[in-house]
């Protein structure tokens, strides 16, 4: 046995060598490990605008690699909190150190504006490298723990590029009145963009001098609309208030509050350029979104379609309304709020600052009225970190006694079911109907009759938290993904004030004939 090679007595030297070669051939990534590691030499520009005008239309990478090796450019996009990283095939490959990408997929489809992780790999990208970090449940968490782009035959440190053809935002969290200059920031190639101010309710566009709100501009929600010579368009919401001072409204005036904080929470913009949009709706562990900056997609707020019918109704009626953002609301003194007959929330007012909640509760208990026209109001707390341009979510469920049910009368029950499961409201009957007969005036809706439709996010009452003096004016029972979802249209009294809540996200989209009559009745009852 002394000095004899292992295996030589059983098969001879040549067959054993052949077997060894065969074993090496089936090890994943073996070829990639034999290649010299790829190293990024240059990556520019950090922002591309692939619109064909010759200005930053393409991304250029230069890498250090084995001479003559076939290299491929790989792009990954974040697919959301339930998916994580997903690959977008580019069809870009070169036998050389330089790779160019024009923002399209291999099929020629132009990718939308957003951020994308870009890497270069050998033809054999090698093995997926071991996981790093703490293992957490979910596909998105798995793709962060062991990202699909971290492979032995790819760049060790890939980069993120922003695709941005055109962008705009208003550098403010507040509203503007006649004569105020709107601090609009526009990002466009060569600075070439035309900007107009579009009124939501009418679609009329004006081109004010020096970006100042024109004299006589009606209060309400507007959008700054930027357009470049290539036909790209980007919007930015603007709240314009009445010329009268906030503390001196006329009698029977409502204070309309637009949900700036929720607009930011649902934003898909990636401010820190790590490839993952800065929102907990994109990745649950994130707790910060930018306070100001562009809104993706296209600058249009998430609840725009759901709230637009309110703007159109408002413009069609001779009613009195002042307009502010929810950020401004929390900084108004209670004495000012008490000068308004009601505070109206036409948008998706899901997020709030604790001090704002407390202020609203004192206003309501002291005799003020609240009107909530979309679902899921006052659901989660946030705080503003202006020094770091951030909105920070501070809780999920523990609200330190600040219950959505206790303030609005209803609270979140469920959402996100297929559209074909939407159900009609059914009006109350008996004594309950008699108490809310004012709501159905002129609609033709009698006790126990079905009307309209409830879809998307829905709210229910809570037997312990909803104010004791309440009436479910109408209710829809919806078959959700995991059981029944309730949409409760509710009128309640607390302290000396009243609250009307629709209990559903799509109340304003039930059709002009029905929605307008219900809004007329709510306004008459709670505003005057």
C-alpha cells in the first residue's frame, strides 16, 4: 500500500482523469470562476432620458474583463413588496469592455421612468452567491437577502441608473393663493419644457407669468403640467386656496383638506437611488418617503381618479370652500378651525400626524363636522423630518388611543379584491333610515333598497370604538379574498359634532347623477 496513488489500482490512470474532468464540468459556475473578476471602470450618466433628442439618451458602461470575452448587460427592476427584484432582458451583449443601453427591453419596449439596477456579466454569469443578512419571510425579502444579480460571473458592485425623461414637482407642502409664486422644479433636457397650470374640475390650462397664481383663480386642486418637445408629460399637484385669510372664512364655508401625506406615501420615486422606490408600499421594511420631490408615475397622485369627481362637483355648485393640505391643517389653531362649518376630506387621507388627529377630535367634540369621502381615513401615524426631506411612518397598529373608528366612525376592513366582486350599497331600513332620510333626499332610494357600488378599500364600524350614537346609513357586503368585507356608509355624533363617512374608496365614482345628489345632501346637512 505504501506509495500507491489513490484509485490507480482499480481503474488505471487515464480513466480516473477522465472521470475527474467530468465531475468538474458539472459544477455550476466553474467556468465563471476561472474568468478574471469583472470590474467596473466607468458608468455614466447616472440619469438617462431616452427620448431620442441626443441628450443623455443612453447609458455607457466600461468594464475590465478578459480580452475578447462575451459580456452581457443585465437590468433589474424592483417588482414591489410581494415580488422583489425581477430581471428585464435587454438583448445587449458585446465582445469588448464597453456596453451601451438605451432604456429598452430586448423586444424594443421603452421602459417607464424609474430606477433600474444595471450590471455586466460574462456569457456564463456563474453561480448565485450565498445569502447575506437576516432571513425574513416573503419573496421580496428573499430577493434582497440573495439578489438575482449577485453572481460570481457578474460585477461585484452593480450600479443604479435613473430613467427620467421629464420630471417636475412643487417644492412645498402647502397651498397657494392668488399672487403667490409656485416654486415649481422642472427637470428637462436642456431645460426645454412648457408649463401650464391645469384646473382639475374643468381641464382649463393657464400659463401664468412667473409661475404666479393668477388673480381670480378659483380655489381647488390643480396640476402643474410640464411638456417637452418630445411629447413627454409630467404633472405636479397644486392646492390653491381662496384669497380670503384662512382665519376669516364666510359663514357656511367648508375647509377642504387634500391628503399630501398620503400622496407621498404611495409615491414610487427612488430618491436615494438604491433601485427600490422609497415607500413601504414597495418594501415593508422601509419607513421613510421623500417629503417633497417628483411623484411617480407621471406626477399624478395615487388617489387622483378617485377624488376627481369631487372637484368636478365642487365647480358645478355655488358653495363656499377653502382649501389646504393636511400638512397645513395640523398647524392651524383650533380657533381658526372652529370658524368653518365642516372639514371635508375628499381624498385618501390614510396618513396623519398625531397632533392633527388630536386637533380634529377637539374640533369635532366642540361642535365641528367632519366629512370623509374615501375609505381608510386616519389609519397610520407619520412624522415629518424636514431636515432630511422625509415623511417617516411611526407605527402600524399601536396608535396610542388615536383610533380611526373613534374619529371617523369607521375604520379599515379590507381591500384589493377583484373588481367583479364589487357589491351595491343597501340603504338602512326602519328607524335607522328615518334618522338618515336627509341623506337620500331626491335620490329615489327607499329603505332597504340597493344603490351604487362599493369596490376597493372598504371600512366597517367597530362596536367598541365607533361613537355610540351612530347610524349605518347604507352597507355593502363584499366577498373578499379571505372572507367578508364590509363597506359601511355611516353618520355619527360625538360630542357636539357630526361625522359622515362613505366607508368606501369608490363612493365618488358611483356616477354623476347619484353621487352629486348625495354630496348635495351631505353638504346641506353638515355645511349649510
